[in-house]
C-alpha cells in the first residue's frame, strides 16, 4: 500500500506540492500547535482520534482509508 506522505508526516510535508484541495486543510493542521505537539510526542496518533475528523474533515475523509487499513493488516498476521 502506498501511503501518501501527508498522512505519515503531515507536519513536515510541503503544502505547495500537495493537490490543491488538500492545501488549506493541511495549512490549518500544520498551524495547530496542540496537534503538532501531540504528533511529536509519538504516543498520540492524531489519525486515530476525533480531533482531526472534527477540525479537518476533508483530511480525515481522505486519510481514514489508510488508517483503517493498518489494524486489518495487523490482524491478518496474527
């Protein structure tokens, strides 16, 4: 599975290189210092909470397919 870079490292991606529809929501996410701190903490996965879904619904709509795939692939290996 090819996971977009903005899903794996949303605070380091160059917004100018992203598709136009994602640029504004990514700028809003990158500007959110609380989300940035939680992401850097490493213990907190911003995609597994309602924070991003509430604050940036467009990003969540596109990212959820990649996030949901992880638990299922993990369970297959058991």
